[in-house]
């Protein structure tokens, strides 16, 4: 065999061996990249829920329900743990025949960046299930402590049950305290 042929065979042997070595290295590095990507995505998914929980809180409190023949209300009182939200009230009153009056109040302990209130008038055929929202009213107060809203006389269908639900919140420095209220059902005949 000539020297040139021996060099070509030797070079080919080195190149093939080098290619196999590089191929193994790429496979090993690829599996580490996949494992790292899976670990990072798992870490991001598990931590993403923590930030949501830290910003909005439902403070401890209790509800007082008042039900009379033509009026129902739910008043939520915050107890000492909450820093901003003090009281939330939703109220439903039967007005003139065929009309409902809805009221809502949100009270903060001090002036807050934002005080929010939304009340919903809901209707049901039997007063226990299949509730649907007829209308809603919203009040937002910036740099204040009280938000109020009312529906005025709202035309309703007779022989149905009605209820008012309220969402109340107070926000200060990006921290929000939220609660809900819901009156008992009143039958409008």
C-alpha cells in the first residue's frame, strides 16, 4: 500500500471516530437541555400561582341577614384582621307594584386608592335555583372611603323571586381586600 492510501484510510478513520464522538456529545447535551427546560417550566408554573394569592385577600368577617316582608338585606362586617375593608351592604326593597329598588354600600376603614362596589339584581322562578342576572350597577370611588349605588325603581316581572348580590372591595398600594354579599330571595307577587 502506498503512503497516500494509508494516509487517506487513517484520515477517514479519524473523521468517522470524531463524528461518532461529536454525535454522542450532541445527544447528551440535548437531553440535558430538555431536562433543564422541563425543570424551568415546572418551576415557573408552580410559582405563578403564588403571586396571584398575595395581592387579593378576603378578610375575616360575618354576615347579618335582615328579612322582612318587602325588604331583604345582607350586611358584611369585617373583624379586626382586615386593614382596609370595613363593611359591605346589599339591599333589595319591593317598591311600587312591579318595581324593585336595589341599594349597595362599601365602606373602608380609611381613605383608599380605590373603593369598589357592584350590585346585581337576580331573578328566579322558584327562589332556590336557576338564578340569572337582570341588571347591575357599579360605583368606583378614587381616594375615598365610601362607595354607594342604587338602581332607582326597576321594572320587574310579577310572580318571580328576586335577590341582590354585591361585590365590595378596597384597594390601597396595590393590595386589595374583597368580599361579597347576597340577600335572601323576596317573592314579588
